[in-house]
C-alpha cells in the first residue's frame, strides 16, 4: 500500500510540475509580447 501511495504522490508531483512549466511558459510569452507592443 505504501508503494502504491508513493507512486500516486510522485505522479501528482510530476503533473503539477509539468503544469507549472506550461503555465510559466505561457505567461512569460504573454509578458514579452505585451512589452514588445508597448515599445511600439
């Protein structure tokens, strides 16, 4: 049961990490595009 629990926790950590990476990438691109448009 502990092994099953550990796998579940690792899976949740991996998903949250991937989601955070994708979220950071989108907000970063949006931030850059806003800065570029404000320069013009």
